[in-house]
């Protein structure tokens, strides 16, 4: 990854040219920085990296302008999954699972740049939400999708893994009326952020028996909803054991190796529902998120721990690798 | 397991005494016959075995009679899970996952007998359904629960494993308006029953690439709903691979060993929903099943391959062990 | 209605005898007091009136005791709809719509008394909730049922009619994560209670254009969910006009005369869903309500405006008739 | 309405030019023909009428071609509601209720012509469905939307009003596994078509007591789902009275005058759900419909009673006015 001067991208008829102000650094960007096997297989450089951002509309294509809903000067963010609109999934309310998804910053040029071009349909007006927060609505939306796929009001929720999305999930569960939110992580710094986001109980698997505690805290029933954000086989095992009979495990953390699942004991006899979370529902998740943010029900700022100018991206990557950071923001435009 | 004379069971105030006419033999009964580790751990003999049955009401307790809905002479079947009515699951529409479930024929006396006593709340009038069919409404209900947990009208359904419940699932999917039902099994005899139940396509993993064929038959999308009835890790792998993006895998087959699941590839990036099926919804499943049977939309008779008098239970067990049987019925009363 | 000495009720084998501590007075009781056409048609006196209460278990029948979940001395409340358990609705998760419902205080003896007998299945342990609050869980449950039948997290909610149940609904909407709760009533005292329960905006149809304001406050969209608690044709008209395209109107207020509905304009072209609310879901509503109360997410106390000893029931009825009361509580036992 | 030569419409970059082969004549077209108050208020002539059609792609705009899914020569139909893609409804899965909907044949040029231009996103490939049937997928989709909004498998369904959409609804209910479909109309010819579409029972309100018969046929319960297709106050009253406790009334027939509704008796105490049906879900309804048609589960041909060349549109209108026609098709291209 290097910083270099490139031509300003071309804005097509249905596109919007956005001047980037803030961008979020994601674990995906770390994989690209490390150029691991996933990155080297999936990507065809040169590509501008970065898929979480917000900024100001600098120009609009003719059709985008004709829509009449976006104007130059609007502060906006955008869904980074560009979808085909025609496959079975796009046609039936599951565009987040489009068979031809292109991800900005991976499959096409992204947001760690002064300008980015996006299809108008992917662009969301911020309507008063600051661009710094707009820049993290992609991972915040992952958390909203994970938590709200299930009944939350009055529920007990266990969040396994308190990286940025796990911490966001804690806040979303509180905003949506969960009665008890338990957060679990090995890292005390992350648990502290989870506490700031509203977790009622913090557990550290190094010293706490997560499954036993989850049952104790729920009158022996187990929790209604587990949000599995760790992507570790140990997290999966805890998730299945901590969920109540008839409960739900929503999985977002992406493991790099297989997990042994005892389906009879863990899923079938428990009557569990498991749900794999990809992206954000287009665009129901965005609407819910914007409502929570604008009403002040959800404040993601405790998770935003570091800010760097674009030039210091190496430092940004470094604090993420050290594991002590929440969400790391790049400050790009004015 | 032996056949012996025992006293007629006592009918409590909320109970119904039923004269058994037909009973179904289940894989569970085979485990008990073999006295395997599950059976020897779970059961405390002496217990009368058998949990699938139908018969005639011979007597009612005072409260059961006062209810006014059941009468002596009514032909009935019954839900074999006796639940507490007070736990979280019983109170919130998930009584099939009651924390204190007692299963007849396992935890208390069952149906391979001339008489059985059941709580009135578990008893269902047959309203014209023959007792031979009433006797298999327990496993048929498993199939109804598995298939109808998901949208079926217009859907493509893959049934993996064509034992009796898998074959029932084929018929249920057709009754509920599935557009394409694919059935898979290694056993040609079972596939033949699946065909009789309405499967459009039969696959044998010995010669067919089930996953590839499932995609070919669905225009490359994969199937909407997989019913995993085999309980084999290979079945699980096929299920996850054959399901479409955003699809659903309902698991009923209970494996005896763990399965390696690649959650990122198989569940998360595919946006799958997995659901573990236990018993029958009390009593929504029974109501749907009775409607299908009474309207003639679902005819389970092709699955009923063998009938034996109670005295020949050893022969009944034997044909099941040989793997060539569909559902085996014991003929007990008149 | 008179106060008189009657024999202590008899506790059957499946019953629980409860010493009443607090009871709520409801509009239904007012109809009975007035002996209006509804009351004189429906009731067959002598009947002990009163269906909202909480108290202490004084004795249990043999089967109720055997269940092992209730004990003498437990503080409890109860669902006042006694259902058959066998009709289509009871069998399919809609027992609140049982075809043979008996309502305590109307169809059989109720709770304005020192003792009441209830079937054990209707009894709910308070687990730390005070009996004064336990006594109003029946109408609070009406509000929970009304609000939670719909997606509330992040939603805009309009409550039309701020009697006790309307005011409860405001609190439930806030507990369940509504982003904006608008309350409307002609009575300033009731609006003040709605404000205490968490309403963001108060409207008085005497001076405010409710429909216009609902659109202004929602960026021109209209509200996601209307809770119609007034039972007036004018409330219905406002409800349909204030709801957004694709929105929802849940109706609890029971009108005494018909409403003219322009179905094409008001319902069909708007794609609205209307839902008629009866009672409380048995027992999902009770579970959600208990969770909210025990977690401190919902505090109904601002609605409890008056308390009287049982002897002063005439005064209790009087303050309700004057229209200035929230919920009125009778103090009966210790 | 006159037939005249007009220039071929211009195909924009995201558009598709379609050579029309068959078009359906709808009640809406009759209103326009009569130039009634609705038509004269809503429309700004000159406008080419007609919104139901199928044909052959003659040309594609550059962006439409780049999508890669549509090609010249493809046989297609199209959703006639052109939506903004940006309003709350478009963003949350309710595009059929878009705040800026433009309807072809009403708000912009339609399909009673040799050529029509449509946005590529609205175009659906027929994949083997004949264009004559493709031409009626708009009203057929209304029926699919009406029936499938509710649980149909095993259900009892009453269709009130057997115009073309009512008759289609009968077929959809059968395809989706309804156990009993009752059709009601005053016109014997229409009832005959309903019978051909699969209705189990035909009722004529002139001689049958529809509500009483609906209860008799459902064991006294009432029906699970009513599809109100008549748009008459008498139909509404029958719908509410015939639905079971906890049932559902989906309303598509658009009345021209208000209906008196007794909300307490008809909706609230019955726990009914009412749902107003507009258009077709975009594009879930289209997907379900295409599946039913391609699998042969739904055959709408008995409803197609008349065919005319475009030049004889006056005759087409006439047979509709006479009330004896099912669906009337215009034959336009080759």
C-alpha cells in the first residue's frame, strides 16, 4: 500500500462524485496491508483501498441530478456494496447477498482518497449526522443488522467479541430495548469500551465462565440472542451453549478455520436458529441506523478511539494490529 | 424389551384413558431395543415403550370430561411430549422446547400396550382420519414442522435423507405449494417412496453430485430450503453448499458425531439461516397437519410399508434395521 | 354494586387461592357500576366484580401444588381471561381470542374481594414487582400487546387517546426503542401523565392539527405506528391519515358506534395494516411486560394517580367518571 | 380515446425499448374510456393508455445493455409502477408504495401501442412464459400479493368478488396449498371461471348466505383469510363477519364510497388483521408468480376469455362493460 497521486475518478450519468472527509479503517484493510492469502487471491491491484467513508457531494451525473434528491454540497455516506439489481437476491429483498456484488476498496476503487465516485442509489444523506460518524456507518450497520435480526425489546443479549462491531452491537441492543446486555472479550480495554456503550455485565473468558455466567444472569434460562462477533471456534461453542432453548445465534465474526459443531446437542435439541450476517440490509438497516443516530438513541463515539491524517495510515494500521484500538478514523478532507 | 401383562394405567382427573389401535415404530424404539448408550443413560426401566399411536377413548377423568370436547368412543391420537406449561418456553409459544418435557415411551409409560393414559390437553381428535394414519402423526408432524418453518409456496426444496420423516417432508412440501422438490438418499427403495410422495427429482449421492445437480435444477441459484434429515456430516456439508444465498437449512436428522462447519464460507457469507427442529409445535403443527390430511392434500400411505401385530415387534424392529422399510406399524387393538 | 360478606371461594385441584392485596379499577367496572346495556346483557349477577389484581397465594390445589412452581406465600398476579385450551385459537397461539373465554369479574367471580380463586395456569409470579404494580399488569399488558405488535425500535409512534392504557403505551414504546413518541388527547391532565411516561411531543386536538403535526414531525412521511386508544371515529380518521404509506394502525379503543372508513383512500392505496387488539397474548405479552418491569425499563407509576380502600369504591368510580384520573387502585389486603 | 400514429418513443441510457405483442385491458382503462372524475382529475392527456403488456426487446440503452442480463429479442413483461428508489418506502422494501410512483398508461405513456420504453429495472424476462400470459402478470401479481400476504398452506380462503383478479386469487390460493377455497360472486359466468381456477365451493349472495356458509364450511370457526376483491361495502361486511377470530382480511377491491365499520365488534374483539393491497411487491411478488407459472402450478388461462386486435379496442371495452368477460387481451404485435 502506497500513497500516490491518481487522476480524479470519472462521474458517470447515474453517479455521484464525493469529496471524502472521514474514512474508517477496517480489519479488511489490515488483510490488504498484510497482503495475506485472501487479499492476494481476491484483489487485482492497483486499487484504491477503503470502504468506510463520508464526505461532501462535489458533482452529480445527469440522471443522478434528475432524481432530485441529492445536490452538490450534501454531506453523505454510502453503502459500499455495489449490487446488480437483477439477481434473485436483489429482486427479493436480499441485495446484501447479491450474486454480483462489487465491494469498493476491494473490487473497485475505494475511499482512502480525496474523491470517490459512487452510484447515486448507494448514497445516503447524513441529515445532520457528523461525517466522522457517517464514516463508520458501514461497520455500525453490520452491528445493526446483527442485533435487529431477532426480537430485541425486553431480551437478554450476549455479545461475544468486543472489537468495534461488537461494541457497536452493545449500543444497538440497548437502543432497541434489550433488558440485559452481556459483553465478553479477553481484552480489558475493549470491555471498557463495551461498558461505555451500555453493557450491563462484562465478562472476560480468561477469568469468567461465560456460559455459566450467562445462565446465572438469566434465571437459568440462557440468553435470548447471542451476537457472535469473535469468529473463533471457542466463541461458537460458547454461543451455542449460552443460548436458551429456542434462542438465536447471529454470526458475524468470520473464522479462518472450521468449527466442530455437535448439531444434535447444540442446535437441534435446543431448537436454535442460527443466522449468518453479511453486510447491511439494503436499505432497511441504513434507515434504522439513521433513525437511532438522529434521535440520539445510539452514540457510537466511545468506540472511536483514534484519528490520523491519511498520510499516517501506517500508524493507523499499527494501532489496530496492537489490538488496543476501537475504531480508527482517517481524516482526509476539510 | 419383553411383552408382559401389566395393570391397566390409572386415569387422573385431567387425563384420558385410550385403548390403543395402531402404533408406529420409530428409530428411538430401535435405540431402546439395542439398549445403546443413549437408552441406558436416559431411561429407568421398567417403562412401556412406544410414543406414536392412535386409538379410542375408553374413559375420561372428571376435569377432562368437564372440558366437554372429548368423549368416550372418540378416535384420537396424542402429542407424546408432556410439558410443564410454566417455563419460559411453554409461556412463549415454544412448548415443544419445554425445559421439563417428559416423553411417553421414554420417560414414562408409552403406547406399545393395550391402554395408555394421556393428559387431555395432549389429545387430538382424528375427525375422520383413520387410526393407522393417526398413529404416525408424531413423525409426520416432525416433517410438517421442518418444512413449514420457512416459506414454501413457489420454493425449491431439497430433502436430504429419505427415511420415513424425509419422505413425509417431500409430501408436505408438495402440499404446501413447493415448485420443485428434490429428494436425495443412497437407498433406491427409499427414493422410490420419495417419488410416490411427490418428489420431482431423485438423487443418489452414490452416483449423483447432489450439490451440482441442486444448482443446475435451480438455474444456478441453489435451493431455497434444505431439509436435512440424514444426520450425517456429509449431509450437512451438502445442505450448506446446496442452499442458495439467503436460503434456509432446517435440521432434523440427529447426528451422533460432530460436523466440521466452515462458518465464514458456509453460513456467514451465504447469509444462511439454520434452524434446529425438535418435536412438533404445540399445537400449530398438529392443526396444519390435520388440515392437510383431512383435505386430502397429503397422503402419507406410500410411506407405510409394513404392519405387524404387537406380538411380532421383534420382526418389526428387524425390518427397520435392514433399512428397507418405510414406516412400520404395530396393530394392537381392534 | 354493593359490598357484602360472601363465603370464601373453593379452591379446585388445579386452582390457586389468592389473598388480594391491590386491585385496579377499569372502565369495564364503570360500565357495570352504571349497569348500562352492555353490562345488563352480558352479566348474570350476583358476580364479584374486578379483573385487575395482585396478591399472595394462600392455598393451592393438589395438582397446582404438584406443578412445583407456585408456593404458598408467593406474590402473584393473574391473567383474567380463562380459556378453554382446546379451540382452534387456543391451539394455535391465539388463546387471547379463545372461543370460550370467561372473564373474571364479568363472567365469573372477580377480584374486588379478599380472596379469589384462579386456575394455576393463569397465575404469574411477581418476582419482586410490587403488588400495586402487579395489580395493573392487565391493562399494562393491553398496552404492551398494542405497541409490540409491530416493529418499534427506531420507529415513530402516535398514541391517540391518553387514558391509562394510552399512557402505558407511551412508556412501552419508549422502552422498546421508539425514536419518536407523539401523544394526543383533549385532556391536559392526561397529556401531563403521557409526558411523564416519556412522550416526546404532546398534541391536543382542540388546538393542534394532529395529522398535520404528525407529518411535520416525521419529515413528511407520517408515522410508522399508530396506537388508537380513543375508540372515537375521529381518532380512527386521524389514525388512518397520520400513518405513513405502509404503516400500521393497532386498534384497542372500543368504539360504541360505527366509523365511516374510506377503504380505498385510507387503507388500500396506503398499503396500511390494521390490527384489532384483544387482551394480552398468553403468555408472551406477560413475559415481555415482566422483563421490562424487572429491568426498570418501564415504570408505570406516573399513571397510578389514586388509591382508595375497597370500602370507598364509590369514590374510586367517581374520580374515573370525572375524567381526571389515571389508573385508580383499590387497597384490599395488607 | 383514439387510435393514432405517434413517434416511436426514445430509449434512454437505462431504458429498454419493447415491441408490444399482447396487452391486457383493465378496469382502469375503462375509467379512462369513460373519462370519469378520477380520470379527468388524475390524467393530463395526450397519454398512451394501457399498463398490462408483454413483448420483445427491440433495443437497449447503453447502461441497460451493460447490465448484461437483458438482450435484444428477449421476450419480457414489466412492472408498470415506476418508482423513485430513494423514498422511505423504496428504501425499506415497500417500493410498491413509493411516494413518487408513476404509473404507465396513466401518468406516462403506456402499452396500447406498437412500442413502449421502460426502465431496465422494471423489465422481467418471461423465460418461456407465453406473451399472452406475460401480458396479464400485472393483475395476476395483484392476486399473488393479496393471497400470499398471510399464511395460506392448509388455510381456508374466501374470495369475495370474482372479477379477473378474484379468479386469479382462487388459483393462487390453490397453488399455495390452501385446503379450502370458497368463491363468491353474483355473476354465474364469473363463478364458473372461479370453479375452473380451482374453487372448491361457489357461493352466490343472491341465493346463499355467504357468512353462514363460510362458518358451516369451516366447522363453525370462520375462514382464515378473506380476499376482498369486490370493493363493495357489503363485501366488507361479509369479510369481517366471515373471518375467524384472529383471521385476516386482505383488501384489494377499491370502493368508491365509504363503508361503515363497527370496529369493536368486527375488528377489535375478533383480533382481525386488515391489509390494504396496492400493486405488486417489487419484486418478490414477480418472483413468486414466475415460479408458479413456470412450474405449472398456476394456470391463468381460464380467466382469459376474450381477444381483440388493438383496432377493436371499443369492442374490448364493451365486453368488459357488459360484465360477462374475464380478462380481455389486445393482440398488438406478431
